[in-house]
């Protein structure tokens, strides 16, 4: 190999290797850094659920919020002016899901905020035909980003920490689900968590919800969860964080699987 070609290859390797090391060190620094007193106060005020987080989870939680704020840009649509409090609110809700584990929203770079519910064109394949439907949405999660949210519903969802409804937790459950490669209700499970058990418990509870919806029986899990497996996972995640004792009472096996997945026990907080 000519010397010049060798030098170019070594140069390219050094360049990308150097960039990788700098970015890894930067990430590590952010993950270790605690939030400021002002940031803590803002998060405690706008995301009351975060105040319940056990002390041993706080360092990782705060580090991930730092990393989130560094990696993800939040853009306002239709007149929304994005403030520090709004960015903190979204980051603090999104990071609740990953405060107990090493999971990370690797590919997420962008969040779009609408003032309220927004219209979105949905494409759906029916046989050989693609149909388009204009739907009103509170949130949307794309496999490789972005996450699109109604700010009004994101704010209200955080303010009421006990109603089992939280659009930010819902959309980030889809993001988490997608980290396994597909958004299909099967996230990357915790180390040692049995897939066979997860699947059996998940499908059992899903079938029960579908039957409840058909009969008109109310469940702690919102009927929207009966749409498909990925919506079931997202809706159950909302309930796991916001009505954990009710979920544990009604679906103990499902609660235990979610508790292992998230490495958390919100019913005990
Ligand atoms: Zn959904």
C-alpha cells in the first residue's frame, strides 16, 4: 500500500476515533452532573410525579435529564415559544421511564410542540391500497424521531400525576419500544427477564382488555390499549407510573413484568 494511502487511513481512523472518545466523555460528564437547584425546583413544580422517585434513582435520573437537554432540540409550532420550563417538563417526564435502567433514546434529536391537539395525516395500507386519514392527535412518536406533542396536554398530563393519563409517558413508551428494532409492544427486556414469561403475561392481559372493551367493562387500563400490542404497551406504561397500586391490584402479573422491565416499583413510592 502506498504510504500516502496508509497515512490517509490512519488519519481518518484517528479523526473518527477522536470524535467518538470526545463524545463519549461528554456524555459521561453529563450523566454524572446533578441538576441545578433552579432546575430541580422547576421540575418538582411541573412534574409532581418526579418528586416520588426514590433517592437511589435520582442521580441517574438527573444525569439522563442533562443528556436529554443536550441531545434533543425542542421546536415550537403554531406560535409556541419554547421556554426552559417546557424543555425541563418534557425531559423530566421522558426520563422517568429510563431512570431505573441503562436504556437511552439514542436516535431522538427533535421534539415538536403544538399549542394543543393537532391534525395529522395517517397512512394506512389496506390490501394494495394506501388510504390517508386526517386525525386529531395529542402526540405522535416516530421510530427514529421526532416526537410530536400537544403542549397543553403534555403540561396537563404532568400536572395530574394520578389519573393514569400522560401523553409524554405514552409517546416515550413508543420510543422505548422502538429501541428493540420494532415498535410492536416488545421492548428490550431487562437482563435475565424471560421473554416467554413477558409474552405470556402481556398477551393474557391484552386479551382480557380486548374482552373488557367488547363487553363495555371498565378496566384500570384505558380501552385505547385494546387497539394493538404497541398501544397496549404505551397505555400500560402510563398506568404503571400514574396508577401503580390500581394496576398492581387488577393485573399483578403484568405489574410485576413492568416492574422488572423498568427496574422500579412505583406502587411502593
Ligand atoms: Zn400510542
